[in-house]
């Protein structure tokens, strides 16, 4: 609900449990008043009157700059007195900066506008309301539209910004953040971010917010594994179930900046948007620029509530509609088993075994095109290597579908190698700075797909190849960051647009792919999980989480990823051991139980399985088919964190009607002679009674019980007991053991 009170010039936005209030002060300045637990008062202007800021410029113009530097704003422009981090900056044709935004008007309407060329969360007249506030800088003749959308059944506010040049002269935008939040917390705050690297993506980082500025960012041309466009401010001691959380998540897959500044008076300014580094945007008369959407969530009930709110938003309002509740196919991917050393026979053997074991789909990874036998060649040559695949994609697709399996395929459209037909014909198609040798990464060069002829040259090949066969799934990879970002076409005063234009071109191509092949299941990937962000989720309901498939490392990676992204979006496979990234050997059973927290599949040689593995796979798939609907549509609860306790991990998914839950417990370290571990469930109905059963206990050896005994143990407990007293999990012999519990309502 959005209300405007013209007496107090106050905008009051409310979601079921939160309120966000801003107000026009002194007839001109748009101030931030309040964000937090829901309150319904309209007159909250007193919150803005503090002892160091008792005046407004119309009364006390001799101290206008002191007002500007302290007044809590909705959107701070540069150069006119706000000395804190600013979120908007513009140069005019004379190279001068400085702007002051004044309130002009507003408009409240049902539904939610889409953002031109950019992914954004979806909403219609029944699910959300939008406030558009128009601010202007009359000297620059520039209009700034701030958009706030509130969801009626979710504690979410999305924000975006549109800049319009309504004057005659050209403007150069040098900083357009998507959202800013001026907070005046009553306690110290901590900041949570997701940090990482290749094969170590999205580790949860938490640190105190101190005076100065803390930021995370990407300047890599993708969101990157180093930092994620997610930031949450939390009150000290915030847990999964208690504490206040202010979260921002940017629906964008390029260079971003997320920052929080503790300024001189101890107030906080948080913001998120496109990274201003090397960013300019030339805005000519009548043109508009749209900043990506920023999602904001406030939770008064700890991190778990924030997580579930984001998951619901992304599942129901971001990922493509047809995958909202659709079960995901169990696939086998050949990458870790064969890399590029495969041919039609190899793949068909994989497929036959996969079918026998109960899988749904074969995914052919990198290496099917051009002369690609190692990673030094052929990106950009999207025609089938008939030496490997005689009869082309059609022959493979026909045979795979005859087996009643689906077929997936790997592509990396944004890249080329100097050893490729494409590069030889068009050496000018790659990003480059004149006179400099473009730096290689995995021997790859980045194609300048911002140019229409490059975009078409690549995309038309892919489309042609796909049209020859039935392709059910596409894994879109991107295996290097951008540097030497220059192009040979844009004028000098637009070279600063290239990073953002690149991201827009990626979105355009993904949109095109989905338009041409609307039924494919689309998975994004970038050297593992280097582009795991809400922007990508708009196109692909799932993203490859990490090239690190070691089940124990995955505990960290999946916990961090799931703090904001739905479990159903996390690509997770059972791979062979010793693991390729860690050399660790984890029981096959544990590998499967960890992968069941995501999309689930196998990434190993189905021709070379041990007898034990072969015997376990059909049962694992059967279990996954039961667990998967709750993963896709239920709520996720983090119960214990190996990241925090160093010994064990536990999470649960609970169906929306609270009638069915699956709880996973992973004992990373065996500890002899210690008290049993109790896991307190969350999300159950305290008044319902549930049967509790260990699913598939056979592979385990228990310290205190024979596995056969446990198979039959069905406890019946109330939701209250399971939540408050907890479930006692047995101590298991050996490290890396996992148990999956089915908790089902009994009448
Ligand atoms: C990236 C991906 C892998 C695999 C390879 C293929 O590293 O993350 O899953 O597809 O590329 O080259």
C-alpha cells in the first residue's frame, strides 16, 4: 500500500510487516524518514529534526550547506553540499559537475513498470503498487524519476531510477546508483556481504560498520565471484531468527558497487548500483537512462526471514514464469568426466547408462564445435565438429530423444579465441584498446557484442545450430572477466558506456535466445558461479553455482549462495571422487544429499561407476523426486552452519502448507564420545504432529545403532517439540556423513 499525505508531504509505503517513509521538506528536498517494522503514523517528520539540523534552507540560507551535508535524503546528488557518499553525478557540456534535485510531483499507480533493456522483478496490478517521484534540476534541465514498488504480500520494496534530459544541451552521467538508504540506527550495525573467488564463491563475510566507507564491488564486466551485488546491514547478534536486517540486492550482472558509509554523526548511508568506475553515459536531448533495479528487504526476524522473502520474490516474480514450480530434470553432464575428449559414441554410452539409472537428460558440455579439442581454440565457431559428432546435433538429438532422454548443450557466446575462423575473419570484433595487445584469460578474447554485426554474427550461428536439433537445455558460460575495454566504433565521449552496454547486450542476447527457443531450460554459468546474480535469474531459473563440486566445500558455497538466491536456482551435481578441486573423497551418499539442496544431477562418467554407486543412484533419484517439489516451492531454513561451528551443517525445506519437510544433517567431523547433537527445526506448525523418519539410512554405520534398526524408526512428535526441544541426530562413524530426514504431518 502507498499513501501520500499532502498536509505533511509524506509518502508512506507499507508491506505486510514493514514501512518505508519519505517526505518533501521545505517544499523541495526529498528526505528519508523511516524504514523498519510497520508503523502507520503519517506524521513522522519529527524524526528528521535533530539538534544539528534544526533548520531548513528557506529559513536559514546562511547555513544551507550544513543542511545539505546532514539532511537524510532519498537520492543524493553531487557537488552542492552533500559531502557524504553520493549516488548521482552529472557533468554538463562544459565539464562542470554539480546538481541539486528538487521535488516536482509524484504519481501512485497499481502494478509495476518494466525497465527498458534491463531485467527486473515482475509485478502486476494485483501484486504490487508503485510510487513514481519526479525530481528535477532546473539548471541542467534534467528530470530524475525515482521508482518504488511495494509488493502486497511480500516485505519487499524495489527501486529504480530513470534520468531524462529535457534540455537542449548534452549531459554526461558519471554516477547513477539505483538505491540509497540513509539510516539512523539506534545501535552499532554490522554488514554482511558475500566474498569469494573461483571455486570458492560466496562465503559469508560479516564485519562491524565503522566510521568511513565499506564497499564491495566488481569492475570485471560481470558480477564476479569476488563480491556479489548483495549487502545486508544487521543489528549486532542478529541470527537466523532474531535481529533487524536491511538488505539490498541488485538485479544486474555487470560492474556494481555496494557501499555503506558511517558518517560524522554516526548515521549510515547505504547504496547500490552500477559501479561509477569508468562509467559515463552520454544523454542527449530527450533521451533517458534507466538504472538497474535494486531490491530492498527489511526483516525484523533475523536473516532467515530476509532469505525467505528474497527466495519468494525471485521464485514468483523474477525467474521465467514457466519454471516457477516446475520440477527440474535430473541430468548427467559430461564435463568433469571427459572434458573435451568425447564423440558421439561416448555421449550415447553416457546417455544409455543415464537412462538405465533413471536420469532425464544428457548435457553435452564444452567441445562440440569448431576444432575445439582443448581450450585454446574455436570459441566463436558455433558449427558442429562432425569428426566428433557425425550427423551433427540432429543425429545426437535424435538418438538421445529416442532413448526418451532430453538433450542439453553448452555455449559461450560472448567469447572467441585467436585460433578460430571467426577471429581470423573479424579480428576487429574483440574488445581492444588501440596499440595494446588484448590480455588473454584461458586464451580467450571478449567479443564486442555491443556492435550489432558482432551480436548477429555470433547469435545467428548459434540459432542455426540449435534449429537443426531438439535442444531442451542450454548452459550459457562466460569464462573470463573484461579488460582492455575499448571499441573501434563509439566516439571518444561514449567509450565510458562500454561496460554497461556490454551487460545490456548480454541481456539482449539471452532475451533473443528465450524468444527463439521459449521451451528451453536455461542455465547461466561463468567459470562456475562468477555471474550468480538476480539479473541472470530473470533469464535462467538456475545458475551453475561453482566449479567446486566437493560436497564439503559446497556446504560453504551453498549456504552463502542461498542467503539470497533460491535453492532451486543453485546448480548442484554429484561428481567423482577424489574430487577434482580438493582431492577429497566424500561418500557418494553425502555428495547426493548435498546436491539435493539444488537442481541435482550427476557430473561423472556413467560408464565407470562402482557397483556401489550404480546401486545407489536410482534410489537417490527417487528421493530427489520427492524432495525436489519442496526445494522448488517450499521455504528454506538454515538450522546449523558448518561455516560457524566447524563440525556440522544442517538445513531444511518446508512445504508452504507445513505438511512436509526435509531436513539434511551433514556431520563433517566425527567426534567420539560427545553428547548427541540436537537440531531444532524451524518452519513447522507447532500444533501439528509429524512423523520423523531417516530417509535411506542404509549406507551409514551408526555409532549406537545398526542401520537396519534405524530404517524402521519412526518418531511422532509435535512441531513444537521439533522446534523447541529439537531432534536428536545420531553420532555417525567417520567424517563427511549425511542424513536426510523426512518430516511429514500425521493426522
Ligand atoms: C566453465 C564451467 C564448467 C565447464 C567449463 C567448460 O569452467 O564452469 O562447468 O562448462 O567451463 O569449458
